[in-house]
C-alpha cells in the first residue's frame, strides 16, 4: 500500500455492514466455489485446492459478469478499466485548470 501511496483503513470489529462488499464476496466464494468443489473432488493437498481456487478467481474477475452497483453487468476487470479511464479523464481536466 505504501509503495502505491494508498491509505490503509480498517473496519470496526463486529460490524459486517461496514465491510459489506468483502462479506458478499466471501458468501459468493463459499457458495460458488468451496461448496461445489468439495462435492466434486477430494483434495489431497492444499496446492491442488489453491490451483482450483486460482482458476475460479480468474473466472470470477475476468469472465463472470456482476450485477452490483458498480459493475452493472460487466466483469470486475472491465469495471476496473472503465474506472481507470474515468479517473484519467478527471485528472486530465484538473491539469487543464
């Protein structure tokens, strides 16, 4: 975070509503990955599980569309790129002033 000049903030303990996006991701991860994976496969090592999790995370970020407030039917990666474009436009307008 420090290398990218990002401020680190923490949520209040025992207040999941302040960390809703993360809580929702954990629920999706449980329902769409872990519950399905453990029904289909017997994992003999953590490395096997990690490989399947990495593949699921890639699918989640690059292929699976999201209906949330910011994504609006786009993938998280598409949303990130669109946000960067908007940010660059706003920074460009500030530089003109």
